[in-house]
C-alpha cells in the first residue's frame, strides 16, 4: 500500500512537470505546424474567409515555375559557404583565446560583443560603413587612390558584403562554443601527449578534434539553419536589392506573404525550407560521421 502511494506520487509529480511544457509545445509548435501544412495546400490571400484547396499547385510552382526561388537559394548558399570556410578560423581563434594569449578575458568579451548587439543596429552600422557616397570603406580606398566599390549596389558584390556582416555578427557565438569545448577537455590526456613528445598539431588532430566533435556538429547545424533562414540583415540593408540580387529565400517568403498577399504559396515555401534544412543536416551529419 505504501509503495503504491509513493509510485502514485511520483507519477503525479511527473505529469505535473510535463503538463505545462506539453501544452506550450502543442500551442506554439505542433498546432502552428499543422496549420502551416494545411495552408500550404490552399491559395489563401491572408484576408478572405475562404481558403480554396489547390493541392500540390504551390509546391509545383516553387519547384518548376519560380526561377527566383533558385536564385534566392543560391544567395543563401553564399552565406552557407562563407560561414563554412570561416569555421577553421573560428576554431583557431578559440584555441588562442583558451588562455594562450594575454588579456584573453578581454578578447573573449570583445569576440562575443557583436552577437549581443541588436541585428538591426548592426545592419544600420554597416550601411554607413558600406555607403557608396561617404562610407568608411570607400574613403579608405580613395585614400589609397583606388576606385569606389558599390558594396551594396553592385549585384556581383552585394551578397559577399552581406555575408561579411553575418560573419561579424554570428562568429562570436561559434568561437564561444568552441572555447567551451576546449575548456572541457581532460587535461591529463593533453599532459600525457606532451610527455610523449606530441607536437601541437598532433595534439589538436588526435586529441582535441575528436573530443570537440559534438560541438563542431552543433556549429555546422547552426550554420545550415542560419544560412537558410537569414532574413534581417539583407532585409534591413538592401530589402533584397538591387533588382532582387540579394533576396534570400526567407526574404522572398515574407514578400510573398505580405507584399504579394499569397499566404498559401508562402506557407508552401516555408515547408520547402524546413525540408531542405532537414535534408542538408542529415547529409552533413552522415558525411561528418564518415570522416570519423
């Protein structure tokens, strides 16, 4: 009888703790996802009460009749590759900040500071830096008797300029994650390798890298998700211009919903984006595990 009461109390506590999170997840994740999927099969304009069922028409339009979608995904790819190439540099900076340079605490704060600044404020700051008229970067080029560059007005350059802003803003969080991984490494393994005469490169490749593998996977996932969902920086700095050259998939989805009032198509685009993120994350995880 006593055991049954204890078991019942444990179950009651368990249900009580799980009740609120379950309700919140159902309200703010599962229900919106179901509504998103349902609306993706309609031609709803966001205002009318009727939602006409159109089947897979929205998905067919995205895949076969929207070249601008593929252009926007190409723009997202520039952010993805830029951040991917910067990961080794982030690893190196985290390695240096792991008490291997003087004033490392100050540099850690400086590294993380851009991530704490509001993205809109960061975008406004870089608009001034990239300005074709009186921007800091073009002023420096003129000082060295070089021609001005249309950082945000040249279609061939604008995405690289915006990727630079994204790197400045988000690299800090990656470096801090790597730094936390470095500081959780078992010191006895490092000390044993030093006694055995292992070089710094061998220590890093055979001891450090395998032990920080889970963190590297997290950073890679954040890279995929962030690159495909990038919205605020291009929207504030260029609004997708010039001539849609910097329009990312998310910017186009928002414009489709609120500017062109095609919520059905926008919901289908959101579904496609979610599927792309899942597929790339799975492929990336399998490739990463193949590398050991």
